[in-house]
């Protein structure tokens, strides 16, 4: 009996302990299940973060990729798009300007481009004039293939403007640069026949005021004239600063981020010089400049500093009268710019009439039928005849002067 009781007690003991073990196992299982659920949630949020980070990297890459590719393409294109025969001449102050000359002289014909435009403007005119004279085109500082002046550049001793140079992107600085280029860096034969279009006319007149002994004739094509911004309640000043400059700033930004190259590839943008006879290499060069932020930055600056340029020409006019020996020819078209309102076209014409009647009363005015401000590259044949006639007259004058010198030498 005692033995049975012990066995029964043993069974009861085992039986009483088993439920406790089951409970403990279930508690342990529940304890193990809770951390397991937390571990499964952590990798999910972490993987989402890394996916988001990877997507962000691709977005940033896509944002900067056009600009990077555009910059790389510009470096490659600059090597073979420079006009053949042209060179970069050191004018001092750590700066080089692009110059291309053809033909023989004297005289030497200088072709000066409109505001913010490269020497390609004269593509159709230069080779034809080079048959009768030496003809030079160049790009102003920062335009086309010419270099901008380096920042904080020291003034050289060869400056003809005094101890300090004039402000960049003004006619005084442009005239100084051109004088260095023509007389010091390349030594072109004189006298010069200066042909300027729009802003180029302003530069030509200012250059003549400073270096009158170098100039024999001026040809002013659709000239930009001081006093324009005060005509008709300043309508041109408002358009210039409220419309033109912001539009060029937008083009500069578009070029900097590489959007201009995409726009040109998709035919959503056009180069500034349009002519059905324009060769492929010139078209490529114009597209290259549309994608070049440095070029477009100078385009903005030339427009931005126009008031300083107009002030400089007025000051030069007050200080010194225009030289009487220089012949002045003003060429305008009888067509208005179709892209501009008539009010702007009329104000521009009034300023030119003031130039002809008051500033240069002895000038010759030629009105070309069917021409507008784009005549240098859209109607070049109309310009060739009057400019060629001036060249021939000047060459004959130089020949007569030589004969006179010879006769005087023989008499002695």
C-alpha cells in the first residue's frame, strides 16, 4: 500500500508539473514572437529609405547631366568651329581677341557687328569686299571666340586710356581693345574704312573721335544713336531693359543648364543669323554660340551697359568735335522690323534722322529698298555696292596722294 501511494503520488507529481511546463513554453513562445515581429518591420522601412535615396540620385544626375554633356561638347566643338583663317591675338592684360583678315590694303575695311552678335554677321560681305581691299572682322571681348577680360587683371603700360582702363562692355573699352588689336597686335595697313552696324556704328563713331588719324571713312548701317531712349517717352528704354535683357538672361540660363542644346536638337530654338544660303559650318557655329554660357553672358552685358556707352559718346562729342576729313555714310532700310511694334520702329527712325540732320549734317544717306536691320546677312548684296564704291574712291584718293608726293620729290 505504501508503495502504491508513492507511485500514485509520483504520477500526480508528474501530472501536476506538466501543465506548468506547457505554460512556460507558451510564454517563451510569445516572448520570442514579439521581437520577431519588430525585426520584420525594420528591414521594410530601411529598404524604402534606400530605394528613395537611389531614386533621388538618379533625379539629381538627370538634372545635371545635360549641363555636363553640354560643357564637354563645347570644349570639343571649339576646336574645329573657329572660322578658318582667323587667329587669336594677344592684346595685353592676359586677353586674346579673334581676328580674321583677307585681301590686300591699304585701305583696310573694318566690319563691326551689332549688339551681342559675332563676326558671322559679315559672312557674305567680307569675301566680296576682300576682292578690292583688305577686310577684317573680329569678335569683341567675350563674344564668339574672343576671351573676356580676366577678373582683377592688372592694367598694362600700353593702355591709351590713361592709368586705368574703361569699364568693360562699353564703347570706350571696345574702342580701346580694337585699337590694340589693329595697331599693336596685328598692325593692319591704314587708313581704316570703318563699317559698323547698330552698336557697331556707335563704336565706329567713338573710335573715330579718339583716333581720327587712322580713319578715312565711316559707314553706319542702321545705326544705334544716343538720345534714342529719350524719344517718345522713353519707349525704347523700357523695351530694352524690361524685355530684351531678361530674354537674353533666360537664354544664358538655358545654355548653362544644357537646355538650349536639347531645344536646338528638337528644333525648338533657332540661331540668330538666318539665311537660306548660310553654309552648314556657320549654322553649327551659331548653334554652338547659342549653347555657350560665356558668349551669352557677354550678350547680356553689352545690352546692360548700353546707357554707359551712350553717355560716353555724348561726352566725347562735347569734348571734341567730329573730325571734318572723315566721310560719313548712313545706310538704312525702308522696311521696319516685323517683330517689333510700329511705335518702336518709329522711335528708332527718329533717332537716326537726328543723327543725319544734326550730329552729322554733312553725311550721305542711302535708303535701301526692301532692307531692314538684318541687311548685313539677309540682304548683303544691297550693301556691297555702296561700300565698294567708297573703297574705290578711297583707293583712288590714296593713289593721287602718292603721285603728288612723287611729283613734289622730283621738283626738289
